[in-house]
């Protein structure tokens, strides 16, 4: 019996694996329709928004994509310009939406005249928060894909691992960063603020609400002390006591985390969270279910909470209670030309941007747009030297999505995005806090002070809100 | 050191967490006793069921339809696994059977991340009507879902104990989990009993998945690997005693949450299930009982 | 498998001599093939491969050592450890700490990392070794869960001071140093391969001598081993200590390869996929460890480069585990050549068939012969584990 069994069961196993794969494929088709439904739901709700808040005519998606290029409708046929990016992609942490949106923008540019007739070829490398993989991804982009510019990097560790490598080769990276080195080195400039300065913004807003204590909690990932240093400095400057926590993710006991934070903050205090959307959602939902969300004066959150998924999952429990620092112009209820172009490109070319409208794809849009603008100024050949000189030369460029204009420049450190917005969940959407404008991150954070000393505050970008 | 009034809410939340661990811990033990397989894919099956329910509900299906699909998905998938992989592994060591279910866990985990990506900051949640009501203890709200979770743990503990002991199907399951061949020679319809055990196991997994998705989070990674923490309770119950597993789960939840407000220990609180399980295992192995008994691989 | 050994013992003397001669010639060919392969790996591969794949192969070298340790525990002693990634993390932590704190030569650090890991691994594993089978696997999973929490709180050294060497506020984290003779990526790849070879020889030496025989006896039957006067606990600890030592050395190699270490890179669930690839590679042969490492480290790099989601890999590993456990306990290392041989036979038959229909009558014995060997594969694989 033992002799035949293996053969029989090999067949069975093969069959089972075929079934399993088949099941996966079947599931794939069913879920692509379901996962697109929240994304599809977003434009529908935002087209309902103009009635309440946005003054401009025309709902999302009505704009023409041809505005992305110089020669509408003419496909670029010249020698391609190679650009590349490295993005984290692992279960629970997936930043490929940024690269995919940048790709969508480049596709749009290529279909509308390219950059001086040259199409952009974009190579996307992913990594699983693995230092060795991140280092070899960079080499693959340079040696294998022959890239002349790096645009769109978004990774928990990439800046730490590769900044020396980019420096040695003369690359000036345009990215959306997370690691400390994304803001403290000469060769990286981020369009986002990252965990520290966005948490700064949230804490600053809490202080403006006159809270008497702050409990700041973040996920236990590399660089927690670096991140906490910002909020601590801001709170200290305002004489508000702050208590900092770290929590291991994924959280299994969100109830106790919520209780701990609410107790620490106290009746007139505020809780500020710095987590990925699913983890932040766990804590906020736990607070709502325990009915303790009103036991503190306010809740704050860094940028990741700025997603409609979170707003709709929370229902009305946190309306005017939760305030989220948003690094870019919130997509809901904003109908500027830039926003309409973004929505149109997303619709026409962004089929693999799985999260749809949201801050991640906005980052990709801004980064790609900055790159194209820089590339169009290059005279002669597109080499590493000429392209990166153009990146570095970007100065006071309105991105249409940042409070301030974007400047790269020749500095030992870069925090080009140091003013942003506050949003709050309102009927399942994240809308700008009524009456609030741009929030400048305080120079009480020594890093911000150092940067402002070097480069000054960026001039305001009046196109970003369209008002 | 927090004061007593500050600790009180953590007792309530600790019991709720214990209820979560109990639900999957007791589930694991029930399955182990009925099928002889430590079904480590328990969490993954429930997670996938809950995600399917989420997709159906957000596509416009009524809630109850989603819940039924979730529970049925657990049952059917587990039954399929049992039918395909049960017999070829029947004579093998319990360890090999457990590792095989890790294979299923990997398949489901990969599939879930592929189908319900977290890119673009997608956060999902599932909400049961029992979330809306509840009562208040120690200044915090206890939802009916939490009560339901704990209640299901109690029902499972009492119900499955009685079922396995007093019904003929339960007796057959226990016999089969012990020795399949001998049970077959006694005239028990092994295949049918086995199918019933697997299907029941899967239904339980789906049900637990639905509740845990509400109580913990609707997140593939969290729910899949929640099994590791719940396993601690099952191990303290020596994969055999359902009441001990239930009690152990409550203790783990309580200790974990009571450590949360204690500044010196709060960073290490997530070690609770592992440390308690290790201590229990080692203490029991010192007594030289069942723990070190393991069937030789033929 | 007991019969196999018995049959060998009772084989007539002349036949045994013939066997020995055959085996000697076999050994010589095998040695020369291995030498050629290693020479190619060290000198040929870096010439062909891009830097991207050279880096991936450095990872393969490090993980081949880890897989060797786990494969040895599973295949030789029957201990399924679900905590090897935690052991690897201890080695990497110790290696990184020593590399930051001291100017000691790299090989010395590797040995020290190995010894520290061996000490800690054995201390932690000692009580666990009282348990068997399923319970041993589960307690290693529990312990690795606990170690992961500690590491997440303590963090990996990043050039800071104090015992932990961690500075969470650092704005510029320095890279972990590499040996002076192997600072570049290609040189470090060769360095890692040489370390891996030494570890393989170390384990080979154990398997071929007294401990190997003791492990084989324990794996077949503990009561029988006990009756034969083998100190079971001692040899189990020995196996666990050896596996911890080489895994610790691998951790040191990994520290130099990665140059930056984070606790989030050592998940308890990685131990599960590590067990999956080790089972898929094959636990009864040392080649299995190399295949496991290729599956673990090269395949993801390749898929990533081709733009295929890593989730497919997770699914593949899951299917692989199920397939190995149900049909091919000896793993790919055993199954692949057999499948190739059968494929070859199939092609040969297809080629021959149209040419000569007449000898078709002689075909059935041939086919039944091949299927016979595949049918007993499980037993032969297990036997090889026992034979060592």
C-alpha cells in the first residue's frame, strides 16, 4: 500500500495545486471588480462634493489628459529617457501605488509629445524591507536599466541604504521618503514630509486647539527616536507635556492601546498617532467601540490617515474629533486644474493604481511632474550629469498640490515640503478643516530650523487650493 | 504604577482580548481532537472568508449573505483540504500533518495579499450589527460582539466537550483522531466521519474569522498569524483540554492588557503568550506526561 | 529503512567489495564534479552575473548555511525547528555588535558570532529538547515569537553606544563593515561562498563520523538508540548546538552582506517559509540546502526583476510544502533528477516507438521498472537519511 500511495497522491497533489491556482485566478477576477468598487466609489462621492464645498465647475475626471504633454496626441518616438524607482511591496506595507501613478503620468506624457520628443522609460523595482535587496535594486537600475534619473522612491529603508551610492554616482533623487536620511542628506529631496514632520504638524495643530497634554504613539519601526524627537521639540517649545509610546505592529490588542493612550492624554489632552492606515484604523475603531473617543479633547494623525478608506470605515464617530496632517492638497472637494489633470490621468492610464485617488498616487503624480518639468529644460543629451543637474536646478516650482513651491538646490539637507494642510473626516471623506489654510511646520523642530536657515521658507503655491 | 481605577478598564479589555484568543485557541483544540490535525491554517481560512464577505458587502450584497458566504467558505475550503490531503497524510506523525497545514496557510496568505492589496493605503473593516449595542463597565463600553465572542468560546468549550464525549459521531471522531486504521476496522465510516469533522472545523474557522475580523481587524497578516498567539493557549491546554485552553486564553489576554499601562514592562507585553506557553510546556514536560509522547513516523 | 541496512549487512562479501570499488570511483567523480562546480561558482559566476544577481547569490550563500542547519535538524535528527530565523537574528545581532564595537578581523567575529549563538541557542533550546515532535516544533515557534519581541524592543546595532549599540535618533546610520579583503560586492560574494563551504565541510564531517551515526539511530527509533547505549539528550543537544553555531556564523555573513540590519527583517513567519523551502529542497541531502537557499533568496530576486509579485512565491512555497509532504519526502534534490530521468525515458520511448513497433513488447518491463523506483522513493529517501 505504501508503494502505490505516493504515485496516487502525486496526481492528487497536482490536481489540488491546479485547483488552488484556479481558485486563485477565479478569486482574482471576482475581487478585481470588488476592489475597484471602493476606488470607483471615490470619484462618485467626490462628484457629489462640489455641491457642498467646491466652487469650480466640472466634476472629477472631466478634464483632458493631453495637458500633461507639449504636443497633444502625438506619440513620442525619440530615444527613450530611462528613469527608475525603488518601492516597498510586502504584505501590509505596499508603496507601489506611487510608482504606478508616476508610470501613468509618464505614459500620458509619452502619448502627448514626450519630453522634447523623447519618451520616458520607467523601471520599477520593488523590495520587501530587505537592506540587501534595496542595495542590489539600485545597482540593477543603474547597470541593468541604465537609468539617468531616480524618481518616485518610496521605501521604509531606501534612503538609509542607498544615499551614499546615489551620492557617489551623482544622482539627485526625487522621492517620497520615510527614513531619516531622506531629509538629512545632500542627494535626496522628498515631495512629502515623512513621519517626523507630518507628526510635527499634527502635534502643532493639537497645541493650537489648546490641549494640555499630548500622548504620541507610533509603530515600532526603525528610527522611532528620530521621529519622536520632532513632536517632543514642538511640544516642549509650547510648554505642553508630551508622552511618547511605540507599539508593535500588527496590533492584536487595539483596545488596550486605545485605553493606554486615552488615559495618558487625559480629559483635556490629545492623542496623536503615526501608523499605517490599517493600524491607525484599528486604534481609532477600538476607541470608538469602547466609547472613549470623547474622553480626550482631540485626536491627531500623521499623513497616512488621510485616506477615504479610513474616513468611511470610521463612520461619523470621529467627525470634528480627528485631525489629520495632510502633506498634499486633499483630493476630496478640490477642483483645481492640477487635481482635474491628476484624476483624468488616473482614470485613463492608472488602471494598476490599486488604491485609486489618495495621497500615495498624488505623491507619484507630483514626483513625475517635477521630473518631466526638469527634463524639459535639459539641452543636449540626457545623461546622468545633465538630468541630475536639471533636477537639482528645480527652484520655486509650483506643484499644484503642495502649500509651498518646490525647490531642490544645492544643500546638505532637504526638507522642501515644510507647509501643509489639516483635514478631518466628514461624511466618509477627508476634507480640509473649515477655515484652515496652510500650516507651516514650526522651526521649534531643530531640523526644520536648520533647513529654513539654509534655504528659507518656500514661497506659497497659490494654485494648490485654487481659491 | 497605575492606580486601581486606571487598571479596571484594562481588566475588561484584557478579558475581551482573552475572548479573542479563546475563540481561535479553542477552535484549534476542537479540530485537533476531532481530526488529529493541528489546523494552523485556521486563521488564514477565517481571514479569507471575512475578506470575501467584505468584498461582497461592499459590492452591495446584504450583510447576512456575506456572513453566510464567509462561514461556508471556511467549511468548503477546509473540507476540500481534508478530502485531498487527509488520506495521504493519515498515517503520518501529527507534526507532519501540522506542517502540511502551514503549506495551506502560505497558499492562502499569498492569495489574500495578491487579491486584497494594501497598496494605496487601503484599510478595510467589517462591522456586525452587534457592534452598535452593549453596556458599560469600568467606564468603558463592552459591545455585544465582544460578548458574543466570549460566549461562543464558552459554547464551544461546553458544547464540543459534550459532543465529542456523548454523541456517537463525536466518539467516532475521537477514535479516528487517535487511530484511523483501527477505527476503520471497527466499522466506522471513516471517510464520512472525517468529512464531517473537516467541514465542522472549517465552519468554525469561518465563524471565528468573521468575529475576529470585527474584534481585531480585517487584515490578512494580523488574522493569519493571530494563530501563533492563540496557539499558546492551546499549548497550555496540551492541545487536549478545552476548558484549560479557554482559561489559559483569558489569562493570557488579561496579563497582556494589564501589562500595557505598566511603563517598565509595556514594551515586552507582546511576549506574554509565548512566555506563558513556554513556561507551561516546560513545566508539564518536567512532569513527564503526554507532552513528550509522540507517535513514531512509520 | 531498517530492512535496507540489514540487507546491506548481510550482503555477500564479494558483492560488498564490488560496491566499495564502485563507490570509490563514484566518490572520485563526485569530488571532481563538486570541485569544478565550486571553482565555477567562485570564479565563473561573478563574470557572467550582473551585480544584482551577484548580490542575490551572496544571500544564497548565507541562507544555504541556515538551510543546512535546519535541514540537518529535520532530516538527520527529526527535530522540526520553527525558530531558525530567530537563531539567525541572534547571530546577526552578535555579529553586527562585534563589528561595530571592535576592530577584530572578520573571521574572528564570525566565529565569535557563531559561538555566542551556539551558547544562547543551546541555553534556550536545552529545555525545548525535552519535548519531541509536534511539541518541539511549537515551542520553538513560541520561543522565536518571544525573541522577536525582544529584538524589536532592543533593536539591531546601528553604530550607537551602550550594550545594545542602538541610537534611535541617528540621522546618518553607518554601514556595517566588511572584511578588508572583501569590501566589494564580488569579493564579498566569494568570501561568503568560502565561509559556506567551510560550514558544509564541518557538517559533513559530523555526519560521516560518530555523531552522524548517533543521530541516524535516534531518528530511526529513540528506544532502539537508547538500547544501543546512545546518550540521546547529549547527541540532540550536539545537533542543536552545531545548527545554532553555523546559523550564527550565517548571521555574521548576513550582517556584512546587508550592511544595515533591522528587526523587521526577522519575522517569526519567515521561519515558516524557511521550513517550507528546506522541505522543498530536500532534508536528506546536503545539496538540498543549496536548493533551499536558491528558492529562498535567488527566486525572489529573479521574480522581482521580472516584475512578478512575491505573493506568487508564497503560494508556490505553500504548494511545495504540501507536495513534498504528500508525495516526495526527499524533496526536489531527489525528485528533480528522477523527473528528468523519467522525462528522458519518455522522450526516448516516443522517439523509439515510431522507429520500431516490434520491441514494444519489451517496453512494459522497462516502464514498470521506472515506476517501481519512483514508488519507493519515499522509503529510499528516508533510508538515505538513516544511512547517512
